[in-house]
C-alpha cells in the first residue's frame, strides 16, 4: 500500500480540489464519515468525547460528532481554543454542530475518545494545557481512536513532539503516513487502518 508524507498528502488534497473539482469541505465530510463508520462498526453505543483542535483535524472531529449524534450516540465536543479562533473549513463544520461543546480543559474520562486535535499539521512540541490533556487521555484507560495521526506524533519521522496520544486505533486517509510505522509511531498508533 502506498505511503505518503504529510507534505505529499497536502499536495494530493490540493490537487483534488484544484484539478479534479472536489470541494475541500467534501473531502472533510468524507474523512469524518469514514471515521464515523469505523466507530459504528467497531464499538457499542457509548458516551463519546470528540476532542477537536483548531485546524482541519478538528474540522474532521466536528463532522464525526455531528454524524454520531445523528446516529443517536451520546457525544460531547471538547474544543481547543475558542469558536472565534476557528477558520476556514473547520469553522464551517463547527457551524453545523448543534450538540454540547465544552472547553478542552473540562475534559474528563469517558467511555470512548476520538482524538481530532492536531493530526499531521503539528510542527512544534506540545506543552502546557495540551500536554496535560494528553497525559489525562493516556492515563484514562479509555479506548482512543486517532483521526489520521495520533496528536503529538510527527507524520514524517514518528518522533514524539514533547508528548503524544497513545491511541488504540488510528484511521488515516488515502495513504498511510511514514510516521505511523517509524520511530515511536508503532507505540502510539495502535491498530492502523487506511481508508481510501
């Protein structure tokens, strides 16, 4: 199966929009739908926390939360930052979410965690509130499904940026990323599935 670096994946997404007529919102909706299908197939209905970051990974998270709610799942979004700080496609998907939203600092243990915090776009070590949250996630004993890449893991090298989510499952899109298989990747990604 093909492996693409985060930069190559970014170019593939851009090409899908510029050359093949896809809307970037459609790509985000498909990614969120993919994760939702995986959750519905893999888990029993349970209290679910979707942790959304400020970028496109968080936008995927808002799609997941909306579709789970439509499937009558109990779901809460925990948002990094403020609604006003969201931009682009992430803001558009957040606007479609009508369920409960709490600040990320309010997160506590739940039955299922969806990590849609930082994905492949992270380029700095995690510290402060983010590091404390990841420590709580990893100590929770709850199953964790990471969207595209566990938050804090470098998609190119598999190195941990300060700290990283220890996922039980990672669902990545179009192609696997090298960081899932190199460095610390295998210790953080859990069972890896690629959805085209």
